[in-house]
C-alpha cells in the first residue's frame, strides 16, 4: 500500500515515497496490521512521515525506528 494517501499534500521525491511505502508495508506486517485506512495504520504512516521529515530516508532505517517507537508505547 502506498503511503501517498497519508502525505496530505507534502512533497517528497519518488524514491523517498517508494522507501516510505516499503517501510509502511514492512512495519504493518511486523505489527500484524492490515494495510488499510484505519487509525493504527494512520499512526504508523504518520511516524514514518515524521521520521522522513527529520531526514531519515532509508526504508530499513525507517522500519527499525518506527518499530522501536511502537515497541515503547
């Protein structure tokens, strides 16, 4: 599932969007979430977007950092 629906008009280059989408898919899979527009998936997408805005661009790093964030909740 692409992350595009969660971007709310924010601009990222195509490669970054691809990595963000891959991270979203991987994190949702690891957390046992279904890829659909629901509150849990939205929270994951928002965390990935936040990390990307802070300069994290690698899909594997986005995945690891996002999973760490949700482990601590």
